[in-house]
């Protein structure tokens, strides 16, 4: 029987490294298909995202062109045709910025035609679904206030006009105009306390303006009514 060879610490360490390497190899081989699938999925998501972005850009361009045509038609005085074209923008390009703008335009058209319930629906749709901003948001809010005024819901109309005024403080004429509208609606609603406050804000904003002159007359009436 031959002499047993003693295994050194160096050899033990070497064997341990080999075993670790072997285990790592087995783990990689076992999970490689999953890793490959994961990488493929990431690539697919990236490619789909690129396609979607490009498609959205193309859709927005087409929607913008359709909206431009509809606005030109409206400016030409062809209201019925413009209404149809605006509806086409909303129906053919849902969710786009142009569809949102067309929704607001439709509200304006319906208001001018005296179709107040339909107008209110369009303005609400624009403000809630499309979360409009800037000038069109002001148009939609003012349109909504005007509808409530026509429906004799003066308190609701006054509150919206007041909201518009507060958002227009950087433009004194716009602030005064909206606040005067709020004041008149508060008066119509019999809310003399708020009518008095609105009138005073108009006067404070620009005491020398024509708006202030009208507000002073209203303020005197409001004070008499409220017993101030």
C-alpha cells in the first residue's frame, strides 16, 4: 500500500475555488435562459416605446392639421361644418391635445347656439379629462360660468368668475372684468355680502378705472342691501 499523500492548504484552497467556479457555472447555465428572456423583454419594451412615441407624434401632427382646418372653417362662418369637423377631431384623435382643444371649441359653438347643457358637458370634459391649461382653460371656465349664468345658477357662475379673477391678478383688466362678472352674479343670487367684497376688490385693484366706477355704484347698493 502506497504512502497517502497529504493535501496541503494551498491545494484545499484551489479545490474550493474550483468548486465555487463550478457552482457559479451551473447557476449561470441554469438561469441563462431566464436572463436571456429578461433581456429580450427589455429590448421589446424599448422598441415598443420607440414605436409608440413615434406613433403619438404622427397622430398629434395629424390631429393638429385636422384642428387647424376646423378652426379655419369656423372662422369662415361655416359653423355647422366646423362643428362636424371638430367632432371628427375628437372622435378620430382621442386623447390628443388637439382633441382637447376641439372639445373646448365645441363647447363654445354649443353655447353660441343656445345648447347650454351640451356646452356645459363639453367644457367639463375639457377641464376634467384633458386638464386644460393656459388660455383654453380660461375659455372653458368662462364658458362654464356663462352657461350657469344663462341657466340662472348665479351662485355657481359667481364662484367660477371669482376663481378666474384670482387666477388673473397679473392682468389688472382681466382681474377687474372677471371680478365684476362675479359681483353681478352675486347680486343676482342675492349674496350681497360677497357682492360687496367683489366690488371693493375691483376698486382696490385700480381706483381710477372705468371698472372701479361701476363697482362703486354696485358697492353702494350692496352696502344698502346688506345693512353695512
